[in-house]
């Protein structure tokens, strides 16, 4: 695609109806399948980590996503709404949006990723706090008669996937895919555990196994999808005062999601959509303790979310579009348990049902050929009887060809999840009390976005923003050794993001960006894990004989940790692919952290260690065969 074509890509995430990137009331960013394949990104986190304003952090168990300097310790990625083809993925217990290996969809199935930053609650309600991420999958026709993908890599990694498009007739399409992934993991060393029998070294305890199934069927106005993923990860980092380097500690996350949508156009100017999302989630955490001999503590969380919604779109001529809808969400049978295995001692048994419903409207008016105004409003009522109003307003101008200016303001909120409201454990060592009366978090945002063509082959984007957050859900100590979650914190941030894209006539594509943010947090003098600057550079270009090379570099400024600070670091990645014309075979080779940079990420108070190191240099070799 040319740069102008990218501006005209029709997206659906920002307004719940098709609209071009230039018209959307958000500084929308799009990652294409070509980007994913060129750079060899294998997780959703790797792809999102290429966008200005976003960054990832890894605790050794999970990968978390931060936005514009905000990634609070202990956050479970609850402040993003994650969708697959418009269907909700956030679970009913922790409301998390999985972006690491636990994300239940393989990246080879992705057609594009739409990220709409800003106040998404105006259309989507809770969790769309920092923005909405919508992952759209490829059509069945992209796979010929089928595709087999295999890969091997460092740390004893093996990966295999089979994708099968079934025969279609009368416009019916079906796509099936199954994947198996295994990594033996790495050896880790922690100075904080140097006085343990292992000397601070943990070996053969970083194993990770992933199983995934994807099915999508489309018939006329109806589409149905099944996304299922099971990820099991051994625990090498021993949070929550576990016995270090003791086998048996592990976590399991399982998603089974079913989505169905029916869209019908009554006439050219009006259409209706009804949607059903079912998210079944299960978490099992095995924690190993050793006061007098190893024993196993198990944490179990299960639940099912059912989301039903509908909307009507009406167009009044070529200049006025209105979308109005209603949505209800019920979290059924959310069970949380914590107990010792042998001897059996129960510390927590909780079973709760939670619900919310809301109505929304989005009004888009084209005032003239150069000016457009968009306003959205949503009202949500929770099971606690509270109402939340989430407005958004955007003024969009195209003063000349190739130039877009957007002024965006709004409010977002996030309701507390079942874990935050009802998790309560009272043991001899410590206690955490439930807080059923916990309230929602709130944020006010203002953003100015400017995009302009630079010459015939370049485009520059500039965004300046200010966030004000209040009533943040924070773990506080109410008395000695007793913790609870309360609406205690507030924060603010301001910053700017600059991005430049160049696309040459020889296939060269370059992207450079710098994100700057200043964050203030009431909980700490210097916010934890909040880099003030992130600079990225990426390029890809074709080579002779159907080869293609891509490289990227990232510089992250110093960050504060709970006990100190981490220095700035730079990582470089490279990827080489070969896809000859007329042959069904393609091969790719990639190196992550090419310079073997030693760096890590700060972690929360549940860890003994202050920093968990990232992986060093790792290699990957992949082959695809299309039938």
C-alpha cells in the first residue's frame, strides 16, 4: 500500500462503523499482515511494541502492555479492551487483555491490528480506558488449499501450526487452524536468592506450552468464530514469597471464546447488527512453599462472561452518520478459590455474579469538505447501582490534500473486576481483605493529532496529549500486615509522539518514532516503569531473488523500579525472509536482541527481586508450505 492508501484504509474500531483512518476520531494506528511477516513478530506484544506510545514489560510469567508512561505495578492489563474481529477477549475474573504467549490467537492468522488510543469508554464502556485493540483475522482465501507452518528456535523452542480453509459455496467460507508451541526456557540468576541452596540460580523451570484452536465461519450476514487457547508456564521467579528454585510452581491460563455476529442492511442508508460474545476463562496457579518441607498452595479462578449487544446505523445523506446501540454483560459464576493441597486447608472460597448494561450513541457529521465533527456518549449501569457517563468529542479538519488535524477530548472509566472486589485471603503470614464497595477508576483526556504528507513518499504524524487519572485502584495497607484494594491513587501524564514513515519506489519502507512522556503518580515520587523516552527505527526492503530483509532498533530511557532505577537500553532485531514466485514454500530467519543486550523490567511488590531480566539473543527459523 502507498502512504495515501494507508490513510484511506477503512477501520471499524474507533466508531463501531467503517471509516477511514483519516476520518476516525482517534489517532488510530494500523499494523498490517505485511508488517507482521516482514519483521517476524510472533506475539501480539511484539507487534504492539512497535507503535509510538506503547511499550511492554515482562515479569518472567506474563507480558504486560503500558501506554504513554502508565504501567502500574500489579496491573493485569485491565486498562485496554482487546477484541478479535470485534469480539471481546478480556476475561471475567481479572479483566485482563492478554498480549503475550497467553493471547489465544496465532499471529500468522492476523490480517491487521487496529489500535485506537484515547477514551474508548464512550462506545465500549469499561476496560477501554487507554484504548481499544482490535485484531482482525485473514480470510480463508489467503491460504489456498491449506498451510503448514513449522518453526524451531533458541531455548529449545518448537512451533507447528496447520491451517485449513474448507470448500466454500454460495459465499460461505470456513477457516480452521490448530497450533502447538513448546519452549524449554532459560536459566535465570537472581542475586536476591544467592543465599538459597541453589545459589540464586534456577534451571529447567521455565518451560512453556501453548495449544490453540481457531475456527471462523461466514455465511451471508452471519459470522461465527471460536478462539481457544491453553497456556501453561512454569514459574522461575517465585513471587508471593514462594520457595525459590523448587519444582512444581506453574501457572495455567485457558481461554475459550465464542463470538457470533449478524449484520443486515435494510437499505443503503441503514443497517443493524446484533452480537453475542461468550468468554470462558480458567486460571490455575500452583505456588510452592517450604517452611518445614515443600507443600503446594493452589489458586483457582474461573468464570464465564456473556455479552449481548446490538446497534443500528443510519446515514442521512453523505454527511451525517449516527450509530446507536445497547449492550449487556453478565459475568456468571465467577469462582475464586485458594487452598493448600496437602494437608487441605482452604483460605478462600468466593462465588459471585456481576453484571452491567449500557446504551451508547455516536454521531458523525461532515460539516464541509474540510471539517468533520464526531461526538460519542455512553451510559453504563453496574450491578452496584452506579451510573457512569463517558463522553467523547472530536473535531477533525483536512485543510489541504494529505493533511489531517484532530482535536480529541473525552472521559474513560474502568470498573473493578471480581478479583479486585472479592479476593480475600487471611493466612498467618499476611492478609488481603476484600472490598465489595470498590469504585471505578476515571480518566480525562485531551489530545491534538497532526498528520501531514512530506514530499511524495513520506508522512509525519505528531500527537500531543494530557491525561488526568483519579480513583485509581491501589493496594494499600490498612493495618500492619493487612492489605486491601481501594480507590486511593491519582496520576497524570503529558507528552508528545512523533512518527515519520517513508516508502520508496523500490519497496523500501522506513518508520521512525519518538515518544516522550512525563508521568506524575501520587503513590510514588518517581513512577515505576515509566520511561520518559522511547525511540524506534524500523526498515524493510526487498532483495534480489525474492528475498526480503527487515531490521528494527529500540532505545528505551531509564526507568524507576521499586528499589532503585534501571539504565537505558537498546535492542536490535533482524529478520530475513524468502518467498519465491510460483513456489508454495517460504522460509524466514530471525534474530531477536541481535546485540545480546542485557536488560530487564521492574516488577511489583509481590516479587523479592526488583528486576526480572529479559531474554538475550535468540534465533528462529520458520518454514511455510501452502498447498
